[in-house]
C-alpha cells in the first residue's frame, strides 16, 4: 500500500507538467493552427481540382480557408482560426511583397499541389516562429526566424 501511495503521489505531482506539455497554447497553437489551415487548403485544391485560397486578416489575427467560418474544422483539421491574444503577425510576405499593413491577404493553393511563395512570422511573449510555405509542395516549414 505504501508503494502504491508513493507512486500515486509522484504521478499527481507530475500531472500538471504533462497536461501543459500536451495542451496547445500561445505560439504552439498559432503555428499548429496555421499549418492545419494550409494543409486543409492544399487538400481542398487537390481534391476539388480548383484553386483554393487561405484568407488572412493580419490586423485581426485571423486566417481561414476561403469560405470557412471561424473555428470551423474540415475532416478534423482546422479550416479557420484566430491567433491567441498574445501572438501577432510580425511578417506576412507573399511573393516578396509585404502584406502586414494590408486589410487582408490571400495565399493560393493550386490543384497540382503547389502554392504561392509565402513567408510568415509570428511574434509574441518574447518568442517568434517563421513559417515558410514551400511553393513546390505547398507544405508549411517551421523554422527559427534567423534562418
């Protein structure tokens, strides 16, 4: 009984750290949601054989597959999302043109599995992440901002 009590105590002390590691908050949530939106747009473009876009509103911190409502999902993937309050767009570059100050920007995904050349940087709480959309495969690549 004593051994079981000790195991239970150790597990109880470690549980908050495990929950925090699994939950997506802040930067992790922003990056994950943006990746999901890109994967959903790519999938829709290929399956429907029609150009699909991701609509981004930098000032509002929202992004969605064209026509998706905020918070909606498609096949379990995020189709629309809003950045957490602590995270902001620091760079929104499509074909080497800065859209950060624009009301909206659109990234197109094509039926052949490609997309517009795009670089996005999220910033918040002293951390930043860069997402580069590989135009040949339309997959988001997360890297350090300095690379």
